[in-house]
């Protein structure tokens, strides 16, 4: 009798313990559900219930989930993965964005220094015409700056325009000097002869060639880095398929329905799910590797006539050589000018007396500066050394997410999609779309069209970086503005509200293509591509009436984006 009583008490205790365990099980699910802000608590059942209405988290046992909870869990699973994608890419995105800003800052510093050298040249060697030469010098570097920013300038034309303006000054002050300047009519006639009499020999053509070669390389480097940011933004906001969303729900939150809130998926199971979900992204791998290597190849070629720093800081020497060539050929030039323009018609002496008494202080020289952080070559070398660490980023992303964040480290207990087991026994498939045919966890129907578009852009930029395709004027912009998402918008687009067009009736209007896109978009805040537009703002003028100092303003406006990224 005593033995029977003991057995009854034991069975009763087991039943009570089982009921309490079930209740406690759902209480734990409720806590996690609220802690992760997945949804309101009233969606949870008070006690375990049959799960016949569930579509993914199906179980033979009673469940702590309802259909509404399952829907909320699916949204949470997708959000969790997208947050992980953005977190995993944040250091790569910041690396590229930081160096885009640094390269632009270096270009700006080099332009100021090169102009300072050229201005100093006239002040020191050709003081009598230094004041009059200041305008053409300023315009030359304005045009070079706009060219580097992406304007559709003919480099030959902008260089020749400078030497056209310089010829009358050289002729009046060095070849046929007098106490009074020539009349405007005669000066204009001399100016019009510049291209036919070629007073500066082959210097204008040589300078134009150097600026074009080095400038295209510099522009191409910046365009490639902007495209790198666009690739990351696109993959950060990858649209997950229905099959992927269901697989993520099953992997992340279906164990919660069984009260297993602390469980994690088996490594092999996680890899199958993530390789299936990121199959299209893995297709980027081969093109991303080529992209990094192509950037290294471009950097290696950026020396001599393709070294922007060397070319810009050598402009003043070529200008000096041009002026000397004109002086050495003075008799020939005088004869040609006399023949075609007649004897010089001089201004009254008193009208130019102030001009020739100008002092060195009439044009304050800008302080000599160096590109911040050392030479451009060293900066490129450091950047590419860091970028090389991300060579296999897209090929190993699925595995990396599982190893570092998602999968279980417990060798004896993990979730296999149905229950807690010691190990995952199904086949683990490879990377890429073709390999997913055998994926037991996720059905992959085909490539993502948005990913295909970004791959096409990578193929295009790789061709340009390798020198297999020669960019024409304006063609670099087309890399970022090809066929886009459903709305046809890309981060490089520019409309009237972006401040890209000049304002004011008194301004000289030039055709500048998408200057705003030189501010890197690093916030990652839209569907596929970021639309990050800044209004035009001149924040650094302070007495420098320089319409072309757009990069400084853009860099200042882009700083908040970098702070946003640092906070990620």
C-alpha cells in the first residue's frame, strides 16, 4: 500500500512539474518577445496551445506561438539579418568613404598649392604683368578643379584658353614693352593670333596632355570608390525572397515557439540557410575581387605623366618654359603680330601708371600647403593595403555571419530547424546560385535583378580601371547612372533641388555633371541605393571669390554622414 502511495505521489508530482514547466516555458517566450520589441504581448497565448494554424513553425507538440506571432517573428528575422549585413559592412564602407573624402581634400590642397606656385612665378619673374595674369591663372585652376569634379570640359580647350589670355600680356610686357599698355583692340587682335602663331610652342599641348592623363586617372579612382560604396549600399539593403524569409524565421524564432529561447542553429544548418539567402550576393565575389585588384593596377600606373600630384605641382614650371619660349622667339612673333594686327595702338600713359607701380602686396599669396597625410601615392598605398583585407568579403560573408554571430558554438546541442540535436546531418552546399539547387533549406529561383545591375557596373568600372576601355568625356558619370531600381533612381542622381546648377545671372555658367555625387553616401538609408543630395553651399569662401571651391563645401556637408557611420 505504501509503495502504491509513493508511486501516485511521484506521478502527480511529475504531472504538476510538467504543467508548471509548460507555463514557465511560455513565460520565458513572452519575456524575450517583449525584450526584443517583436510585438505586443497580447499576441502571446497564456498557455501552450496546438499549433495547427502555423505555417512555418510547425510542431507535433504544443506551442507558445500564434499565427500573428509567427508573422511578427518573420519580420524580426528579416530585420535582424539586414542589421547584421549593415554591421558587417560598416568598416568596409567607412574605409572607402573616409578615403574618398581624403582624396578630394588632397586634390583641393594640391590645386591651391599649384595655383600658389604659379602666382608666385609671375610675382617673382614677371612682376610687371603679375596683376593682369592673376585672372587667367585663377580661371585655369577653376577649370582644372571643375574637370576633376566631373565637368565635361575639353582639357585642350581650357589650357589653350589660358595661353590665349597670356599671350597679349607676354607680348605687351616682355616682347614689345613700352611705358604704356596697348589698346584693348590691339590686345584682342594679339589674343586671336595665339593659336595660329603658336607663341608658346608645344607647351600648351604638353600641359593639356598631362592634365588629361592624370586627371582621368584621378577621376576614375574617385568614381570607382563611389561605385564601391554603391555596391555596399545595395547589398546592405538586399531584398530577401519569400523562401529566404521563411527559412530565417525557421532558423531564428521557431525554436522560441517550443520555449527554446536560448538555442542557436547548428553551423551546417546556418550555412545552408545563409548561403541560400545570400546566393545572389555571392555572385558579386569574383567581380569584387577583380575590382580590388584593378584599383591596385590603376594605382601602380599613376606615376609620371599620370601622377596628378606631380602634374599639378609642375604646372608653374611649364608656364615658365612657355613664357621663355615666347621671349626667345620674340622677333618672329613681333613680325607676325605687326603684319596681322598692325603697329600697336597705345593707351595714354597716365591711364596705366597705377598698374605698373603695383607692389607684391597687391595679390596676397596663399600659404603654401601640402596634401594632408603625405603624398597621394602614399595615401593610395595605405588605402589599398587596407582594402585588400576585404578581397574575399562577398565570397565569405554567409560563413562569416554564421561563425561570428548566428550559429551555435555548442558541440553537443544545436537547432536543426526541427529540434535540438547534437549535430546537423544534411549536406552543406557551396556558394553561389548554381550550388543552391541541392540546398535542403532554401529554394533559390534565380539571380536578383538588382544584384545583376550592380555586377554590370562592376564589370564596366573594371574594364576602365584596367585600361581596356578608354573613358570619353562624361562617360565616367554613366558608371553610376545606368538603369536603376524600379524608380530609376541612384545615389549619384542630381536634380534641380540638389543645388547642382549654378545660380545668379552674373555667374559664368558651365556644364558640370553631378558634382554632388562626389560626397560619399554612407548612411545606408533607403531601399536599394541611397539618394543623398546636398544643396549647394559655399562654406569656405571668406574672401576667396572662387566659384569652383565645390569640393570644400561638399566635404563639409558630407562630414555628418561619416559621423552617422561611426555611430553604427
